């Protein structure tokens, strides 16, 4: 039955558009329709936690609720304020699912890549606790901060449309790009080992920052994040380890849907109340979860956050926030896109991938959409790696994810009830798979090796992809520029071995046709140069296969190379 379905879809317009196996189009991808659906389900389940977690974090800012700051407790005990905040949190559950659905749909249709988007973890915390502040105690009001996110999205879209983001990505040395993939893998593993989104194998330690965790809830201090005693005695930690082993063994035997099976199996076990591993213990928090879970179906109409933007841009703090949003989002997007491209084997000989410019534009434009719904900027999620690991290679994976985000608008009680110890094992397995690219780093030359190492180690230690890239790029510039200056000032008397150094920036045109220019600018360049283009771009599916695009991008690349010489 599945064989017939796969062949039918492959021979249809859908199969040709998304370049499915046996679709008969050039450069068809080694994947089938049912594989894409399974990969999309796996990705969604892995990142479904964002629906509740993002809403909880952004709601801590208070949203548009007004607190009388004459009180000393920031309205923590104000019943009217807390009622308003509860409405805001429910608004943001709807907003998170809706924005994720829209953004992932855009990515899937216009890039044909198996990538999922949602409000970014980390950026939402910066937005809620630094920019707006807890219960609005920061320097910028919630409505103004949302307007700043909207403007940042427009700026990011402008830079992406003119190829500036792609040019920046091409300037990043290949070893640092590779290291960013491994760094994201380490970050995923780190997340999967923690309590908030994983199996709680590690916990906070005041002396060493992290240490062995795995303690039951009654021995865990939520304020300090410390396991006071009974390490490795938590039933849910051991259940998470079981989930990890199930996924690994199934992958070892090449069972299709291994990650999906592992997550669902552990989730179902955790939904029974009368057990030591239940996600719904008989506590206030557990009862609240269970009551929400029992409702199964429910849709909340947004009341306070939709379109809540005030463009009060006269303050320097607002522009500082816009600039901060922009550079973090650009670096984050670059790191995650190229990490996922490497995991899915999309990278060509130049280190770029087909559809990279469109991917930047889709991510950037979705940021402004997220602002309209009242949440912080969206990002391409590294949990997309779970679907790629399951075999997802096209935009059908993304569309499957967006479908389930749409469904979650009405079935949020089920999707937000996947325990962290069910999804955490998947993150650990994906992280281990992404780490294999470390072998491709240029370890022979320290000017490449040290920045690459800093890139991959700073990402998990700072919990931020952008900071890892900053560490790698800045250290690369400092180390290699200093060595060059010493050699130059000494007139070559003091020299160093550069024979194993990688070239900086690869501006050659890859097999996918991706060059320095975004595709829509290619005809413009033809007209400016007075050349006749024999290829009018008629079909967006065939854009990257057009010879003239390769020729124009090749000419621009040659010009850049000559200037470098």
C-alpha cells in the first residue's frame, strides 16, 4: 500500500515540485513521501515542548498587563495582574502554535528543505527577562519591544534578500562552519541531559557549575537547581535512559521511525497517573497538567497580544535592542542552517547548499510575522535534525510539522504533555550524530583548529549558537591577522607554516547554482552588463538548475577572487 502511495505521489506535481525519489526531475532527493511524513512527525514531537515553554517565558514579562511599580513584589501577589497574565499566557500558547505553523509552511514551500521554525529559545528569555523585564520591570515596554522585533525582521529580510547574509556565511572559514554543526550537536546533547528539556542526568553545582543529577523531585531544589541528595535515583531519569537505549538499538537495526517510536513509547508510559514515572503526579502542578491534558480539545482566541505593537522608537535602548536582536538572529540562523545542511548532506563542494538564500529570507520574514502575534523572533530549530535523521530531505517534512502545529491549536493539551524525559533522549542521539563532523575540521593548522574548537565548545557552555560563532570568527581573525602582521613587519624574517591553512571564503558556484548573488538579482546583472540571457526564469523549481545563473555567479566570483589577489 505504501509503495503504491509513494509512487503515486512521486509521479504527481507534488513529487516533482519537492523532488521526491522516482519523480523524474533532475537532482531528485533520496527520499519518499511516507519517509517525509514520518520525519515531520518526529520533528514535531521533538520540539512540541516549545508551545508551552515559550508561552511561559514570554508571559513572565507580563505582556501588555500593567503593574503598579509602587508595589515591592512586582505584582506577584496582585490577583488582577495574575489573572491578566494567565490570559496572556494562553494567548501565547495560541501565538506560538500559529507562528510556528505559518513560518514552517513558508520554509517548506519556498526552500524545499526539511526545516522547522518556532519562537527561539534563548532569544525569548533575552526578550522577556532583559529587554522587557520580569513583569515589565525592564527599560522597554512589552508593546515597544514587540515593535522592535517587527523592525528587526524587516531589516533581516532586507539583508537576506540582497545576499548579505549569504555573503557573510561564505566568508566564514569551512572548519568553523563544520565546528558549528558539531557545536549545535553538543548543545542539543547538553539540553537533552538537563531537567528542563531532558532526562535530568545533570544538574547545577555551585562549585563546578554542573554535576551528576538524576535525583527525585523531592530532593531537587527548584530555586537553586541543585540535587541535594539521592543522585541517580529518579525513576524518570532511568526511564529517559531506557528511551535513549530504545532509540539507539532501533537505529542500530535500521528500524524506520526509531526516534518517533522511542518518544511515543516513553510518553505513553508517563501518562499513567499511578506510577513513579508519571508526568501527572498528585501535586498542584501535576493536577493542573492532568486537567489540561484531559480537556484534549480546546482553542483559545487571542485577546491581548495580537497586534500589540507601539512604535515608540525615540529611545536609544530600543535601537540597542533592535541591533542585538538582529546580530544574534543572523548568527543563530547561519549556524543552524549550515549545521542542518551538513547533517542532511546538502552542502556542495563550496560549503553552500541549494536554497540557502531563500532559507535566510524565509526565516527573516517570519520574524516580523511572529511580532504580529506578540511573541519574540522565530528561529530555525536544531530539533529539525531529528526529522533529518529519520530521512527527511524535502519541504514535505516541514509541511508535516506545520500541519501538526496547526492541529495543536485545537489539541494543545496532548502535544504539550510530552514529558522532557521522552524527548530528551532524541536530542542526545541527534547530538552524537552531529558530532561526527569533527573529523573534517582542519586540525593540521592551529589558525583553523583553535577557532573551530572554541566555536564548538562555547556553544554548549554558553547555551547559545551565536556566541560560539562569535568566539570562532573573532579568534580566527585575531590569531591569523596577528601572525600575518608579525610576518609582514619582520619582512619575512619571522615566518610560520601556512601550507595547511584553509582558504578564507569560498566564492565558487556550487552544483546547486548558489553563488554570491541571490537568484532574483541574476537577470538584473545581465541587463547591467548588457548581456543577453537565454534563460528567462519561468519555473521556480528549475531556478537553481539554470546554466545562466551559474555563469553570472561564476563571473562575480571571479571578480571577487581577482580583488583578493
